[in-house]
C-alpha cells in the first residue's frame, strides 16, 4: 500500500486537524537524481507521486511522538475494535481547551491499494464512534462507499460496496440487538471479520500492515528480531545489516534455554507447565586473535548483555527494515536517530530513498540536523512540529516556506530559527547558583 495523507485532530497535543502529507510537491531539487530516487512514481497512480521518506523535526515535548501515537491509535482501533471493547481508551483528546476536551477525536487515512485510492476515517471518543466513512476513487470520480453517523449507516454504495449493504440488510432482518456492529466498534472492521467482507478485509489488512515502532528497547521487539533468525533469508539480512553498521559482529545465532524456575523433575511430570517453557538466547560472535594478531576463533557473547545500546537498536530494527523493503510496507519510527551515529542514520534513509526501493515509505521523527541537506532530502520530505503558547501542536512542511533556494543550508537555517520548531531555552547558567534555586 501507499500512504498519501494521514490526518488527525483533537488528539493529545494536537487540537486542530493536522495532515502529514506524503504526496510529492511539484518542486525541483538541487540534484535531479534526488527527484528520481526519492519519489514513487507509477502510471497506475494516475498523475500522483509519493515521497519515499518523511523526516519530522521539532523541539522536545512539541508533539512529534504524538504523530506516531496517532498512527498507533488509528491502526489498533481498526484491528481490535470488534473484539476489544476497551480499545477506545487509547483515544485522548486535547485537554488544554474547553472547546475540545469533551469532543471526539478525528482520524483519516488516504491510501492506495493497487490503482485505487481510498479515503477512510472516523470520529470517536473513548466510549463510542460518532462518525465513520469510506470513499474510493477507482476512476476519475470519488465515490462514497459508506457513510455512518453514530449507529446508523446513512449512505451506502450497493453496487461497489455490496458487502456493506449485505451487513446492513442483516441488521434490518434481525429483531435482536446485534453484537458485532456495536457503537464502540467500527463498521469496516465488523465487515472484515465476516467471511463475505473481502474488500473490507483487504483494506483493514493493508492498514494493519503498516509497521510502527514507538518504543525501541521493548522486549517484544528483541524477541521478534530473535525469532526472525529462524528464517535463513532474514537471518542473512540481519547479520549483513549489523556488519554494514560497523558493529564488529560476524554471526548471530539463537539457542533454546530453560526459563527461570524450570527443572528436570517438572519436565518429566508436566511438559505443559509454565516452568517448562524455554526462551531463546541470542548469541553474537566476534573474531578473536592470538598474540601475533592472527585470527584464532570466533568468540561468543550473550547479545543482550554484552552489546551496546546502539547495536541492540540496530538488531531490533533490522527485521522491520527487511520486511518493509521486501514487501513494500510503510515503516514509521519514533526517535529514529537515538543511539545511532549520524552516518548510520543517513545510510538507512538512503535504503528507502533508493531507486531499488519500489514503494516502501519511511516516516520518522528525529533531532539529527545532519539530514537537513538538499543532498539527502527534498524540501517536501522535511516536516516540522511546533507548539503554540496555548499548548497546541502544529504540523507544517518546509515546502510551505516561500523563497527557500535549493542551494540553501536547511540545517543552518533551522538551527538559527528560520523555520521555527526549535526550543526557546532559558539561561542554564543560573542553575549554578544553588542559593537562588533552593
């Protein structure tokens, strides 16, 4: 799938509806090669073209991470609203205004599956869905596949979205309360959970295919990377990813070890016991040399205990990069540059901005100003987040600024405050006066 736009509003630090736009602007870069490699173009997308990567900058606590949380909330509600009645608790409105604190939050994704553009969204709070809609543009005109207000489907395309009409008919024929289409579940998700909802399942599966990483260091990420080593293609990719990252690692393997508290006695008595469960130990190997600096053997290390935080992050990230590029899936990463050397960050971004990357997209938040260069990113690939004096975050692109030359130093101008989205720091020297701070 291809993401064209993601819009959200009244969510956490974002009061008004903001849009992260991945459609490419009609601009020329400093180098023609950047325009060729950083853009997704295909005749099936008609006249549209899209960015392969988008960098989001801003001061600490400005709301960058809330963009990633908005994606997480949108995707998880679509995936889980039918089976999890508590999932709407993820929704948190902008609480610094009486205008919004009791109003629903807004989410909408414009995306492409094949040669069809879809626009799907909803408005909801932590208890119910107020509105939901799905539009499609299979040809020149956008069609409303369905529109929902509260618990009622007020419009449905019986021809192009017959599966939705089928479910509505089931409601009409039933005299009892329906347990699938609740006021706190999504209509699209409800249809996709049924055998006849083929288009709905295709759309929800595509949205669910978006990778979002907003918490590196989580045990689940490490376990996922460890499990990926069981596949030879993934294992080779992960090892090369670490080698090219100059980690010094020659090989990685996994070994099953008994979980804490397991024993031989319990293994013979109850093989299904919690105590009998085994965990995977990830082991890295490095070259060991003798006193003449001749290679002697490979020395094993328990990965999680001995490797650096940066190496751990690279390992955790590697299977997601592999799958995103191989399967053309979007990848969204919060604090992408944390623990990484700037040269390493640049190399990973170049993977996505490569001509060999057909349609995978990378969205990431960062503080790495080295990437603010016309040699790496187009102006429409650079986004800023800034909070106003009322605590509301605002999202805007560098391409919105007029008169910015392609030869300009984006990094220097940003640090000097030309584009905003920088912290206004106090006089830290005053913190040395402990009497005043007592």
